[in-house]
């Protein structure tokens, strides 16, 4: 049985979330839930943060989400969020 994962969001992610429309916020909540449902799925790309930790970068339609899984604590840390204007 896979343990349940929770997510955390950085202040910058919270600001983007709060400024979004209701529809965008609902979409983002679905995306965040998707990340926690399969925390071992690799991103589309990898970036390194300021301490050299690998960050997963995944695109979900009009959104790009940058995060890192903390498997010891069962958390997905969402550190960046970008809305791609389509």
C-alpha cells in the first residue's frame, strides 16, 4: 500500500493561486492532487535549486508546476507555478 502524500506550496505559488479565477483555482487543486497521487512520476524536465536539489518540472496544459518530492515525510513541495498564456 502506497502511503498518502500531502502537498505544501511556497508563498509565490499561493500568490498565483489566490490571484487566479475560480476555474483556474479548481484546475490547480486537481493538478496538486494529481502530483500527490503519483509522487514517483518523473517530471518533464529537471532543474536544480539553490542547494543543488533536483526539482521536477511538469507541464499540465496551460500550467507549469515545479516541485520536489520528499519521500521520507510523504510530501510534495510545490515551489513554483507558471501560467502559460495560450
